C-alpha cells in the first residue's frame, strides 16, 4: 500500500484490514456493497474520513451492480446507498460522502467513480492543510520547547485516506523537529491506539510511548503532557465534539491542568444541521468487545455491558477545533495579538502588565475570558504581579459558580464579569482600578441609581467602541457592599440598553471594559484611563444624573 489507505482497483475497493494490525498487514478487497458495509461495521475500515470515502466507493459498486446495458436502476442503487449511509450513525462523514456521490447515480457509474476519486484526492490535501494549521496553533500555544503530546485512538492515514488529522499534525510537528515524544492512549476496548497509532508512528519514525487510557490524567498531573491532539467523528454547530469513547475524560483532565485540547478534523466532519451534541446518536457496540479480548474471556459469563463507541465533549472544554480552513471553533476569545495562548496564560500575562502599571494593585482586579458556557477568571486573593496560568478558576456564566473540581475560589467580583457575558456578546472582560478613572467616577458623586459621565471632543473616544466618535456617555454604577447586586444592576442595564458602550464605571471602585477578545478588552480599559487622565488635567467633561438632565460637575 502507498500513503493512501484506500485504492480503487478494477471494480473493487482495496484497503488494509485494520483488524490484523499491527502483527499482520493484510490486504482487503471489497467488491460488493455488503462487503463494504461489513468492513465498516466490523472496523476493518474505521476513522470518520476513511469510512466516508469507503462508503462513496460502495455507492460506485452499487451503481455498477445495478446497471444493465448502460441503464442504471436508480431505485435499487439508491436503496443500497441508504444502507451504506446507515452503517455507522455517529460519524457524519459517512452520510456526507454518500450524499455527495449519490447525486451522480443517474449519470452512471463512471460519474460516481469520478466524484469519489475527486473526493479521495481532496481528502489528502484537506488533511495536510488541517494538520499544518493545527501544528501552527500548537507551536503558538506551546512555544520554544520540544513537545510532549498525548493522542487518543487513531487519526492517521488508516483513519483517513491519506496523511491523517491529529497524527498528520504530529507528522508536521515532527518534520519541524518539534516533537520530543508522543504519549499514545491504548484506546479501549479495541486498542486502536495500541494496535494502529503506534504502528503508524513507528512507520513515520516519531518517538512515542504507549499508556493505558486511565493513566492519561496522571501523566498530565505529573507534567508529562504539553498538549492533547485528537480527531473527531462529528462536530456540531456549537462546537461539541463526538469522538472515540474516552475523549471527554481527556478534555476534562486537560482543562483541569490548563493543557491545550485541540481537535483536528476536515470540514466534512462539521455538521451544520446539528445544533448541539445532545442530538448526536451515539453508537453502542457488542458486549463481546468488553467482556473479552483476543478470544479470551475476561469477565464472568452473563455480565451486562455498557459499550458506547463514542462520547461527546462539550465545546467549552475544547481549546480549538481546527480544519483545513484553520481554527473554526474555540480560541475565539484570544486575538492574534495574544499569540493564541490558552486563556489562563494570556490572562496571567496581561494581569502582570497591568499590575506593573499600578492598575491591579495587590490582589485587586480581575480578568476573564469566556469559554462557551463557562468563563476562565483570575482566582481570589492572589497578587496579580505573581499570577500564573495555574491561578485561574473556571466558573459557570449562568450563575457564577465554579465548576466541580476547581481548586481555587473565585472573587466576588466574578458576578460583574458573568453579568456582562449574559447581557452581551463579550468574549473577554477586564475589571481594574486605574487611578484617574477611579477618581473621576468617585467625583461624579455617590447615588443609588445609575448616573452617566459624558466625555466629549477627544480623539481617544474612538477607541472605546461607542457609536458616536465625538462623545460618549459612560454609565456609573453604585458601589454596593453586596457585589452580586452590582452585577445585577449591570446586567439589567446592559440588557435594556444593547447599544451601551463596552465600558463602565463603578463609583469609588474601578472600571470594567469588555470586547471580542482579551486584547480588545484591555485596550478599551487603557483608552478609558487615558481619557480620564485628560479630563482630570483639562476639566473638559460633563456628568449626567439622567438622560434628559445635564449636570455640570467641576473639579476641585
């Protein structure tokens, strides 16, 4: 076999029978629709992209079988296409590929074959592009060191038609001299990692070690993993990822330890018709796969079994989904200026800079990045000058509660951040205490109601993201002792005023700014402080008690 795992030869699909690896490399020749379906269901052919293209070749075979004297029996050919598409329900690539080629059935077998061969050639190009994008991202997330990467199941040329997705990424990184070692999960119950991934990595000359699935979290805890790379069988619109069983637990462990968790897959794995992972049908396989192995029983006869082939990882646990188009999910809360760092490290870097400027003195201030239904935020009681990526807390946006297993306590000011996230499309929030802005908000006077401070005629106003480049009315919120009450005021106001500028004051307390990414939120906070310094030095500003009542407030 060459680099492609799927070859068309004289009316038949030729591939490697993956059930024999690594000890026996045997060729499998499939010349009937039933043979193709059996190979897919028995995992002789496996991996979402590979079964998709194999299914397309199955439609070629079906069209040939149902053609007599140059006339295609479309009804029978399409019925076989339905059978092929239903062979494995979880991987979206199979249905996608069958749907693409079955549109050519009426034009005859040659047209279906041409479309399938085009798809085969595309897959190799797509995989290389996705792998290159993912390798670039990994090196930005984990710069300047040889990498220890953990991978799960098999995502190489056996699982695709050529090159691979997550393993393709490892090949790119290895070619760049960036791999120290790959830790391979054995991937129970059928050991695709042990049997297939180690075989492919050895073939490619990439150093690796095999481990049991349940050791992966401990490997992370003991500093043996820099990044996790996996493939996918389906990615929903909201970024949830269906993949080989065991992927979800890896994502949870990676999140806990602040390790990038990156999914590499072709665009064909994304399902635009499925909103969330709750809608994915997860295939359950035979009990025999669990109660024994290699013909040897390992459990008492009659033992009941739960054997899902896949699990679904929530999108908020995924650092990034990378396809041939680049990053398509995740990492959106970090701008290019943040070097695509993980939220925790990017937050720590910016916090230390703001601390040095005196804007986050001691333990004051908070920075957060939204990650789907959760947010990563600086922990409570920590000096911002010594902050690291390990000093973060992940909280639920809905109620500000830390997720289970959090080792640090979130600040009470977390409720200010989550209020902004619930009321706006913000992806990052900066809450700091710069001197000029804090002083100006305090001088505007204490009130039990929201007041407004107007700033006009400064060029820097454009940097605050308001609708009027010449003037901006910034709300000033009461500084209640009960911080969640401040958050409630902010959420209510922003919900009622969707066009409000992405900055606000809290009287006697500080400022909050937000944006599409961490850099933008920080820049708006810096811009507001610069404006407040100008106002303090020139006295050019007005404050509003209400929208229709201008109050002049002089400086003392």
